[in-house]
């Protein structure tokens, strides 16, 4: 439960940044409403929860990725429908680009955390020699 909450909060953070970028790029032509903001944060939290699929040892990574992409697409499409934002064919291209950019940001964040952990471990090993 603790890890679910952690990934949902992280997902909300990534979603909030993505939504702010979309607003800055005027992808949403009208001013955001409280409902728009809440729905995007909820959608982002659910997408974050979907990342737990990658912890499954019984699923191969490509299958877990396919499930995550499909679930993310369904959640984004549902949020767009709920907010009366048009779901068009060009949306799919935007979705793919946004997914790849966010995936890259997540992977880079993971890389930085692993580097930090390795640095601390190396320092501890050096101290015990």
C-alpha cells in the first residue's frame, strides 16, 4: 500500500508538470477549470499506479510496457472525453511524443538515483578498508 501511494504521488507530479507544459504550449485552448485540474491529477495518479506492473516478476518487460502504454492511453483518452477535449488522430501522435518524453524523464530520474546510491556505497566501502 505504501509503494502504491508513493508511485501515485510521483505520477501526480509528472502529470502536473506535463499539464503545465501543455498549458504553456497552448495545447488546451481554453482556461483550465478546477475539474480539468482534478481530473488530470487523478489520471496521473492512476497512471503512476500502473507503473507497479513493472514490479511483476511473472511478466516480461515488453508485455508490462504494452500493458502500461495501453492503460495510459485508455486513462488519457477517458480524461479527454470527460473534459470534452477532442480526441483526434493527431492526439495519438501527441500521446506518443508525450509518453516517450515522460518515459525518458522517469528513466533519467532513476539513473540519477542509482548513481547517487552507488556513490554512497562506494564511499562506505572506502571507509571500511
